[in-house]
C-alpha cells in the first residue's frame, strides 16, 4: 500500500486510540521540531507497511478537508491498551499539520481527486486508489504553494527541500543537514546583518533572477567542526555568512573543514578560462541598486579596486 487517508473529527481528541493528544499541541510540535508521532487505531485487516504515506482528513460539522501529511513509522500491531478485537495500533509520524480552519476543502478534493470517495473516509484508514495518488499529491502541493510559506518553515530557508507530501516516500531519503545553516531565525539574523549578496562571489540573486530571487540566499556555517563543543551556541552574525548555492556547494567540498569565503574567492580569482559577465537581463535598464550590486561583486572578485563611495 502506498497511501492511506485517516479520518478525524476535530470535535474529538486528536488520534484514534489510546494516547490521544491535543491537536493544537501536535501542530505546535510539528512547527517547532518538524515531526509529531502518535499511535493510531486501525482495522485488524488494515495493511499499512512502514513508510506508507498518511493523509489526515478532518470530518464533522467543524469543516471537512485535508489537514496534514505523515508517514507510517511502525506497522499496525496489537497494543496492551487496546483489545485485539477493537483493532491494531499503528505508529504515525506527521511532518505537517495545518491549523484546524486552514484545511484543503473537501469540495476541492472531490473535484480534483474524484477517484477517492471522500464521503466514506474512515477513522481507521481508507486506502487511496493508485489512480488517485498522483491527483492527491498534485492537489495538496498546489494548495500548499498557494498559501504564504511560514517564515519558520524549513522550505522557506531552502526551497530545494520538497514540501511534505509532495513526493512519494520511496523517492525520498533521510539526510543529515547542518541545523545551523537551516535554522530560520539564524538565517534571518545573518541576512539582516550581512545582506543578501554572496560573501564569496558577490552574486545577488535578485540582480541575477529578478523579483523571484529577491531576499533569497543560502548561508554558510564557517565554524570548523573541531571548534564546536557540546555547549556551543550559534552566533548568527559571527558564525554564518550569506552564500549563493554554487559557492556554498564548493565551500562544503573542503575537507576536513569547509572552505572559507576567502578560500572560495581565491579559487574564483585563480580559475582558468573566461569569467562570466554579470550583467542585467537584455532589454532592461539596471536600477541603481543593481549597479551597486555589480560593483560590489566586482570588488569582491578583485580586492585591488577602491571602496565604493557611498556619499
């Protein structure tokens, strides 16, 4: 089984079995940590292998619609707190839970995912027909992208990270990431102090890509692993610097420690072959800010140039 929908009535406690929780608390936990785990009662004949996609569907007079996404972390099995005749308990880990009044409406689901009977979703789990899986992912992803992305969402820091539920579980894998480089608050403080131009090559994403690149930049954690102790506390201004994705990837090729911005700048300065010319898009007139960004980029590449007169 690739996917299952779990029905839940917001008028009741969150969950469908022993160990029920408060939904607001569960959603807050996902916002804070990225995950929330719970045991969910399913039917005795329900086959939910580990890794099965789980969708949370709100029911009842409080509003019907898709509220969240998760994955089966533990296949259904008997539980001490639940008689076997009443069903089995599956371990579910949710990676996204929307506010109760912000669900993807059932009316939209009935139109965009017609191969699933949304009026017959059970709390113990309803299998998503194979033909409906792609429809469901497309509707969910489109809905999430139509909403403002919360500033503390990991995808706001790195848009290459897929939205929860946008891809099948068998296309994903868990990877270790540097929490300091993906901490929304740390990134925000770093950019507020250093700006959005790459500390290595000077590239401004907005100058290169226009409005779509406005305010976007990755950050690089410059503290070497050997200097990080158990009581280390991140200083977003001193320990993080803005870097474009290209320079950031090159910096992490350094071993055993990542390259510093100065080392990446030396690579750029000594590289053979013609350097790409960073100009405005043909047919446009560069703004004063874009011209200043170009000057700053050239100055970072060639430290012999005099500082820009800001008077």
